């Protein structure tokens, strides 16, 4: 019996080792579907997101290594920000990609260079323009990249994605910056030698320390002995820590201190010009939005699971002087276009009137992105209804309803 158990155990261990050693297939999503639907819908909404001027989610964009491309669009922190989350105060607009296959070269928020986080608030709208460049050559469909709005204490909220194919050779990638002190450096390789060297030094010392205390000594193999040694004793009686070990400890400490001191002096001479860590945070100027010409009162939503169609009922009041037309329904990173995936029973709201509208959005993404909160604690559906008046002005009205069972 023991023999069998031993054999089975060895087999399981061997297969686990093979599985762990085998190369892993690249992940094909970013885990966004794991976030609750109400959280993705009720926090922020992305619209007009484009890559190189084409709407997100269409054809893959192809760039060579070092080739530049842009991601532009608008994101709004919705008024329906859930009270379960902390107030949105600090945000960071960036790009999410599988690893670092692209780099951000420049980022504008509301027209201003924005390398760091911004101070944000509910109801505010941010226009972003991100200049990127290809860094790592892709395989298959390419790298799937999205704009992302990381909000302090709430998490990262993802916008619509698009494939980017990067072609050429990884080795050709350069990330050159001009120095104020003259000359240019390639950030991709700058200082890499010392980084590798110091990692190797500390890794070697760490490994030597670990092996010294575990392999020749009974610290692990005779754990009951080690554990029975009182806390403030070095266990010399049990033959655990000897005088020689104390000498080893002192020598190790001296070695580390000498390396630290030597490296400190070396870096001071090699890199005399230094900058402190800098933080550049600011509150973006509000985006000029078109004057309000409509208000919205949301009623209820229902979901037809078979048709994968979500219907939201809202009352829209046109307070303007020209007829208003519904053009889009936007939720988290998804946009439903009228006549495409959005159907309405009344697409025009005459000036001065209130019209009850049923908006029906049909997409398999309700299911695949787990947006319909039938299984969740907050059965809320939130989105933005996009309207255009006769003069071409646009209003974006946030609509939040319960989901009827
Ligand atoms: Cu993606």
C-alpha cells in the first residue's frame, strides 16, 4: 500500500512540475468581466474612443516597432457613482495592455500634458489623447489594448479595446530622450548593466544566506528541535547556532554594509545630477459642454435573456427650442448606435415636450461581459443617453434604473 501511495505521489508531483514548467499561453482578456456590472456601468462611461481616428473595436491597427499611434476619447465620472465606493478624488487615465508591449509617449487630458494623476470629481468629463508607440512584436491577433481610468480607492475601470499588431524586431525598439545636460539616452537600455549586476549581487547573497541556514543545518529537517528552542536562545545547547554561525552572521552583515557604502559612493560619482521624485497633479479645467437642452427621468429596465436585449424606459423632456434626437446609448465602455444595436420606439423628442422612450440595446456583451446584474446585490442598470438637437448640440444624460425581475 505504501509503495502505491509513494508511486502515485511521485507521479502527481512529476506532473505538477511538468505543468508548471510548460510555457503558459498568453491571457486573452484583462479580467474586467470579474468586476460587478453595476460597478462598471455606474462609475464611469467612455465615448467616442478612437484608435488612430477609427472607432475602437473594429479592424486591428498595425504599427512597426517604434511606430506611433494614438488613442483618443472621452470619459465621464458619472453622477451615479455608487455610494458603496469612496468618493472619486484622484484618477489616472492610462492604457491597459497584456504586459508592456507598447509605451506611452505623451498624454493630454483636456488638452494639457498630464503625465500623472489628476484631481477628479463626480459629473466631470475628461477628453484624453494618448500618443503610444509599439515596443514588443505581437503574435496572432496582436495586443489587445484599452484606455483605462484608474480611480484611487475604487479600482481601474476599462474602456473599449482594440487589437494592435506590432511588427518588426524587438531589438530595434528605442526609447530615446534628450537630456538637459546634453546628449540623448535610450531609456530602454539606460543603466541596465548596474541594475542586472546589483540584482545578481543581492540574489547571490540572499541565496547563500538561505542555503547556509537550511541545507547543512537541522533547522528545517528537524523542525520540532528548532521549535522547542526558546525565543531568546540561540539553541547552542541543541547544537543549533554555534559560535562559527555568529561569525558568519557578522561577516555577512559587514559584507552587505561594505557593498551598500561602496555602491553609494559609486553612484554619487557616476550620476552627480539628480532629480527628486516629482509629483505633477492638477485639476483639469472643465471641458466646455454644449448647453443643456434636455433632462431625463429614468424609470425601469427589463432584460430579455433569450434575445440578449436590454430595454430601458426613460422620460426625456426637451427644454430646448429645436427637436432633439436620440443617437446613442453608452454604458461603461460599450456604445450602442441607433439603427445598429440600439432601437427606440420614439427617436425624436419635440421641443418643449416630454416623451416616454423605450431604448432597446441588443448585444451578446450583456452576457459575455456579465453586465446584467441578475446575480448581484445591486440590480442596477446605468448608462448615458446621447442626444442631439437641431443645431447639432449634444447632451449626455445619465440614466440609472433598477432591473425589473
Ligand atoms: Cu482587451
